C-alpha cells in the first residue's frame, strides 16, 4: 500500500543555505557544500519513500534551474506546491511532477508553502501544513508554538520527507 509524504524547502543547489544560521547562531544545515547536502537529502528521501508513494513538495525545490533535475533521482510520485523561490517556468518543473499547485487540501489540512493567516485556519479544520520558515515556527502571542501550524521544512524533519500518517497521529516539529 502506498504512503503519502510531505517535505519543504530542500533548496537543492543552494550554496547560500549551507551558510544560514538559526536564531541562536548555530548552523541551519550540517553541510558546507551544496553538492554534499543534495546527495545526503536524496539518500534520506530514498530510504523512506518508495516509487509508488505520493510526495508533496511544499515549495522552494531548487534555487537555480540546473538543480531542478535533482528531484528526478528521488522516489515517488511527486506534486509541487510552488514556493516563493520556485520562480522558473512551469516547463522547467513539469517533467518531474504529476501536478504543480498553488495549494492543496489533504484530509482537512491546507498544504501550502507560506503559512496562511491565523483567521483562515478554521476554514481547513485540522490546520496548515507548510514550509518557508525553515527552523522557525508560527508562534502564539505567548511565544509558544501554534499547534494549528505544522512546519515540514527539511530542518524539522531530519532532512527527510515525513509520512503524512505521522502528522495525523500527532507529530509536530516541537
């Protein structure tokens, strides 16, 4: 039986992301070299995703056009929910994805790249699965994580797609 996985923000081919830091100053990612990063994330992906599984990539696939084909080395039937860095023409993405979307609703969760406004969460019942924030989370006024938002940026999922069943069973990045 096939599974459904989610991931966001691989930023394949992006040298700059290898130098980003968290708010505490620690490295955002454990690699200095984008090629090494890409290889590790492809390997992580293929360890958990089978060819018949569905994978939703919630944006920011690759920073440069030449890195887009990296996704072809990853298992699964893929759908791209475009992110703010997915700036190339659709024809550049089409060979690798079954569909390219602005957003998607999956089992009462809204899948998108950038978190939606809090006033819109109730429309989707269960919550908003997103990326874009990398290691950060959507917080409530008291500074605690807002449990309606689920950030699946690779920094929260050990640089590996996460099984949607885990999310439905309560997995959260905090």
